[in-house]
C-alpha cells in the first residue's frame, strides 16, 4: 500500500522559512516524479515544484525561494521554503506520478499559513 505523509506545515510570518517533508512508503521515490502542489481556498491545485531524476522544476512564483530535494535512502522528498509571503498560504500536497501506466498518489496535505 502506497502512502505519502506530509509534515512540517505551520503558521509563520512574512519572510520566514518552513521546511516540508514527504515520507513515502510502498514506492521508491527515486523511480517516480515527486512533486509538491498547493491549493489555496477557492483556487485550483497548482504545481509548486517537482523533481524527476536529479532535475528540479519550479513554478515561476516560487523560483529562487523554494528548493525541492529528495533523499533516496530515507524515501523522503523535502520542500525548503524561504522568504514566505501571505500568497504562499495554502494546503501543500505531496504527489507521486510515473507515467500513464501507473496510478498517481497524493498525500493528505499540510497547512501552511503566512501572516503579514
């Protein structure tokens, strides 16, 4: 059974940092494209960052502030978020995908709130 469990969310002030972590079980993240998505109230879920092999990909809104990394030994995928702003407030979800012949997996999400 595949599980993705997010942790590390919380309430911070503008300019502060948070580090989110996604612990994967039932899959080896090294063989999957791992991503972080977010969904703010009333908004569609959007891709924040993903990593496939060693190549990260970032949304323009977080480029230069967020860093995604993968620890293959621990089966975790982290998202370091710096210079947080109120518009980063959302529920952040971990995602694993591997092409059309495999199911896609989601975690339950972790809330990030940035106050001004």
